[in-house]
């Protein structure tokens, strides 16, 4: 399908080899489509960053890719199997088609080189036909795109503020007009105000240039706003994939449900907060069966022994790796309804002890300066 | 069926002893001792030299000053009577090595110990207290760091040797006075970074006394650095003491490996048409091996402290067995099983399964 | 930041001069007394008076007076009169020997630094290769005293193989100093072994430092980004090395002290007429004014080298320029 840019099939990534290997990503299937924002969400250690870096073979030692395929599709050129590509081919593809933006711009920018040089080095490497003057003007153009004046070309990273550095990173990523930009927690290290600015900047740039984004973050609430589709990872596996709005309204996997109910809503009636009890498993010794079952309020016997496969739902638009969705079980209302729209109070997940948390009262509670 | 070599043949019903491969590995992981060959070789060599220092003079066959003959005027190569040969005045070189070994090793270890104590004292205090104490001690350390040590020591010993007889403890002490600054600087930096940690802050808020905090909270974390600083200074001590003896600044009747080289050089042992290698090789090699042993130990400790310097088991035999390229390469994550051949790459495959 | 360093060097120079003055006074007994007695017949009364003043034998002037006098002489460039080279002044003797040492040490140090850092980069980039496994054996070279390496090199290459001359800075029997090709080639010929010794003994330190820092630097995000950008491998390594070289430059101040000490000893073995050789002469003859004069000059030279290293560091690391 010419609509997809990156197709990941059955990707497996380990840290280390042999008996002591830790399985960080297990059998991941993912597709990034042209121009879309795919959010990759999960807790620390869920494997989301590992997955993203493995796609471009940028994973550091001792990471090893132990299986699967990653195919990069390009316009008017043959598709490239990234995992089998040679070094020269990879170097040619990098930044041209796939660019990367990291969490901490202070660490991602070379402290002893000027900003201008860091913007033009990719031009020198990938566009040898450009003259020095061309490169310089392109660099100035890139800075302008993110709202930074051209005199900053001669600055060093430590002379810029945190927000400016992040914007420089984004400008740097867009230097060759890539089709895919992988962003690893780009706003986590920033204050909320700057966060918002960066996200708006990003949105404007996407409108203008039309690139796709693989947005990695632990902040699911953020993704619900900016992503088109969301993939949730848990213990190295993709537990659920769905459109952003669909996921928000009707999560199918108990983990996603738990996550969505972990942050308060600014609207609606007050309700009791519940996180997900327990903590993520140690990947060196994952639990048998479904990795989420120790923390899951809906766990059944089969969950404790067998790993649930990914079940396709809604005719192929979404998937969830949960035994509840295999078609033979009765799915609880909160995990299976068609999606009743956004205004009903969300049903809280079943707690670990099997009891349902006290249901939210339907009547809005009067508050000082009450909210709608 | 013959039992594989190394296993105990067991009769029926007897429980098989646990495979010998598993046990030591588990134990090693528990004690967390790195099994790097560097540390083992270094440790072995170092222990050998310490042993030499202790028993050396006791097992020396002759008095190093004694001439076995007054008629022969050239150094003699190794023989039955003199295992390492003789000097020009027919002194037994083996005895000189054994006696001199004690002095060399004692002085260098003493210098290392005293310097390390000073370094800990000054470095941790400077880092912990900050303010004018830090400024003063840092300035002091920097001055000693920048000033070239050997010329200063030559001046000191030049005068000292004239008025006092050589004494290992004194020599070690003076050398230590020039060697503490580097360790102090490193320890200060580490203390500074630890000082702002929460557990130190809380100890201070509780009212725990400064010296107790330094002793029991900060110092235990600095042990690897103190160890490596100690070894570094001992190496410095060995080289410096040898140099001073070689120059003749320290009395040449006080035997050390450097002194042997002094006599070898002054009698031009290496410049002869047939170099008298038995005279200058043993002391030089001994100095080098001792220093190398300590340096290897240091290397090993360095890898222990900084896990990034280790190779995380992804190289060499293990990697090759797993089918990986033998060297980890940045930006080129290894793929264990490349994409299966015959995969339909440009087909119409759907997205997520 | 440079200002602070200059301040440090000024203080160090001050301390060195003061220590230099006080050491003879602190020694138990009076080492110089007998020496002066011995020399009384051989040198001029003015020289005796100056010695007595400097070494505190003169009881007429108090300690403070002697100290200030010492400073006075120093600021006039007078380091005293040599006892072993009498009637030559200490200053003139040093002036004759210094250029040889600076030439030898300067060239050898730069060579060692460049070679060491390049090999260190290579070793870090190609981890687990044969180069990496060779490194522990280099510790031997690092631990062996300079002068022993010198002796070995001399015995092997000069005496046994006859490839290079054993001693002297140039062929003193045949040539006179001048800008002739004969002279220059002789100088080079005679400098090979001493320089080789210095390089061999010091290169391991640079290699290890660079390698270890490089390994840590390669873990940095900006190196990963350089790879992600698809830059040619040489560029990526250069980006990392530009950062990794900083600690080597800043550790130069520590290293130069060792290198200078080692060079002095090397000169002695090869009878190379630099400061080292002069020092041996001074020690053997108990020529205290010369010993102390050499100490001061060496200290000043090392401080100068440090200053240059500081400037280079500031040039390489833009972050330091802010603090001015």
C-alpha cells in the first residue's frame, strides 16, 4: 500500500545475548502512514524507545535485533528492508527519509560546535551539489521556520535557552525534508508553557511540510490530543493499537483503560482517582502468560498461563492483545462497547481485588467557580 | 560409557554433583568480583613483589656490598656462584636485587599510603566544607600539581642526603609530600558531587557531625577511587625513588633498584661493546613489572568503576557464537536473523496483522 | 578562566622561589658550611660573601634580609655563581643547555601527544579489536622508568646495532654549531634515540586517557545524532574526538611535569648536553646554586607550557570563554 511509510512486522529486540538476554521488544507490528502522527505510549521500560531506535538501527550496544522485518517505503523508489540494509545504504537513507529528535537538546547538540555547522553538516553529507552559500541560506531558512533569528547560526548550544535548543533540534531534523520524524519524548524535559509552544510549532510545521511523526512518550494524555493513532506498549509488547479518539472513548485493553483513568479530567464531575496497582514487571523475569495479568482486575485463568495474541477489532482498524477480546468471552461494558461518545462519565476500571470502584455520581458536584 | 574428563563417575542412585561450570559463576556474581584477567595478573604480580620485599634480604646469598674478588676488574655474566652475575667490583647482583627490592617496594608503598591519606584528608575536606577551606586547599593542591616534582625532590634530597643518613621512612614521606595533589583533586571533585545528594543533606540536617558524615557516608562510596589513587601514587613513588637513586641524589650506598642502575650507568654497562645486560636488565625489568602490575590492577578497577569501559559481553567468543559481528558498532545495531529470504517486500501486505 | 590560571601560576612561581630559598635553611645541620669552607680558597671573596648570604651562613643579616636579597638577585636575573663550573654563572650555564632540552622535549612531547591521541581514538572506535587487547601490555612501557628505556634503547640501537649514535647532541669531534646541513643532520641523528625514549615512555598515558574518555563520549546523545544524520563515519568520529580531547589537554599540566622529569633522566643516559645533563653534573659536584637555579628554570618552563595548554583549551572549548 503506497500509503504506508514504515512497516514493522514481528520485530524482536534483545539486550545482551544468550541466557542473560533481556527481551525488550517482543513481536511488534506497527505501521506508520504518510503524514500521520502515531503515538507510542508506555511506562519506562515498556520498550517504546527501544522499538523506535531499533527501526533505524540506532540502538546502542548491547541491543541486538533478533527477528522481524522493517520496511521503508519511498515514492518512486524501491522499498528498503532496513534490517538487511548495508551500512552505506543506511547512511544514505538516514535523515533523508527518517530524522530523529531526542529528549534533551542540551545533550543532543554538540557543545563545541556552532549551531550553524550542526545544521549544515547534513547538507554537506547528503546534498553535495549545494554550495556553501546555499547551505548557509538553507540553514537560516530552517531557523526561521522555527522562529529563531539567523544571527544564532554562530551561537553555541550553551548560549541558547532550553526551548530554543529544542526548536533548533526540530529545525535540524527537518533539514532534508524527511517523510518521517521520530520524536523521543521531545517535550518531557520542558515546562508546560514551552511544551505547548513546541507542540504548536510542530503542528504548524506538519501542516506546511506534511511529514509523519512517531511520537514516543509516557504521557498518554498528550497523545490523545495530538496523535492520529496510538499504540500502547507494555512489557515489550504492543498491548493495544487504535485511533486516538477511539482509544480515548473506548479502550479495549485493561491496561489502556487503567492509563486513561489515571489522570484527572478538567471537565466533568469529580470522581475518585485510581492508578494501576503494582508496578511493571522485571523484564529479566516476566510473568507467565499475559504480562499484565498480575495487575489486571479482569484476569482470567487463561491469562495466567497463555500469552494473548493480538486480536483485530472493528474490521482491522484496531487491535488489542487481551483474551477478553477473543470473541468467546463476555466483554465487560467498559471494555467493549461501541463507544458511547465523549460526554458520559467514563466507567472506572475494576480494581485488582475484583470490586468495581464506586461509580461516579451522575449529578455534577457544585464547586466554587464550577466547571462545565 | 566413559565419564567426560573432570566429572566424578557416579554409581546408580547417587546424586550427580552440580556441574562445575555453574557454581563458581554464581559465587562470583554474588561477591561481584570481576574476573577480568587483567586484575588477576596484576594482583598475582603485585603479591609476588610484596613477598619479595618481605623475604628478600633474608634469602640473599651475599652481602650486596661485598666484593667476592679484588682481582677481577670486569663484571661477570651469570654463573653458578652468582645467579645474576656480578658488578664491576664483583658484587653479587642477585643479592643487590633482593636487598634493594625491599627498599624500593617499601618506600613506594609508604609514599603511596601517606600521599593517599593526605589526599583523602585534603580532598574530602575541601569538597565537603567548601568556602575558604576549599579555596585554600585547592590552591595548595594546584601549586603542588603544577610544580615539577623531580627537580624539587632533587633540591630537597640534595641537601638532605648530606646531613642525614638515608632512611626509607623519611624518603617515603618526602616523596609523598609531592604526590598527594592529584588524588586530592579527584577526591574533591567526587566529594563535591556527592555533597549535594539528599542523603548527605539529611544527615547534616539531623545534626550529624561533619567528620562522621565524611567518614561513614562519603568515604565508603569513594573506596574505588581511593584504591586507584593509591595505586597510581605507588607507581609514581617507584619511578621517582628509582630516578632519585639513579641520579645519585640519594646515597648510593643505600641499596635500591635505582641504585643498581646508578652503578651500572656510571660504569657504562650498557655502552660497552658487549653490553653487560645482566647488570642493567634485572633492576629495570623489576621496576617495570612492579609498575605494570599496579597499572593492570588500576586498569581493572577502572573498568569496575565505569561499566561503560567494560564490553558487556557482546564481543569476542560469545558474540561470535551468537552469530554477531565481533565488534559493537555505533549506529549499526546488529541483526541476529536477517529478514527471511523470499519475503514479499513490495506486495500488498496489510499493515498491522 | 585564563585569569585564574595565570593567578595560579604566579602563586606557584612565588611558592617555588620561596621554597627554593628556604630548603637549605630547613635542613638539619648546615650542608653548605663545609662546602663553602672547601671552596674558600678557590673562589673570589665576593662569591663567598654571596653564598653566605644566600645560604644563611652570614649571621649579620637576618633571615628576612637574606630572603629579600635573594629576591633582589633573582629579579636581576642573577641566579648565582656555579661552584662546579666556576667562574661561569649559573645563568650562563643554563642558557647554554636549555635550548637543547626545549628542542628535544618540545618535539618529543608534541609527537607523543599526537600519536597517543590518534591511537586512543582508534582503540576506542574499534573496541574489542586486536588493538584494544594490546593495550594492557602497554602498561609495561608506562611503568618502566624513562632512564631504563633510555638505557635499553641505547644498548640495543646504538651499541648493538649501531643505527644511531650513543651520546652527545651532535658529533662534537667533527662539527661546529652552525646552519650547515651537516650540523643539522647530525643533530637530528643524535636526537632520534632520546626522542624515541621520551615518546615511548609517555605515549601510553595519552592513549589510555583518550581511549577511556572517547568511550564515554561515544555514549553521548550528540554522537548518536551524528550517526542518525547519516554522516560519514570519519565525521562522526571527529565529532566525538573534538569533545574527547578536552580532558587530555587539561591533563597536560600534570603530564608535562612527568615528561620533563623523564626527559632530564634520558638526557643523562645519552649524555645529551641539555639541562638534565647539567643537573647530573651539579648533583655529582654538590653545586647547590646550580641545582637550585635549574629547579627554578624548570619550574618556570613548566608553568609556561601550562599557560600555552590553557590557551589551547580555551580555544577548543567554547564553554569556557564565557567565564572570561
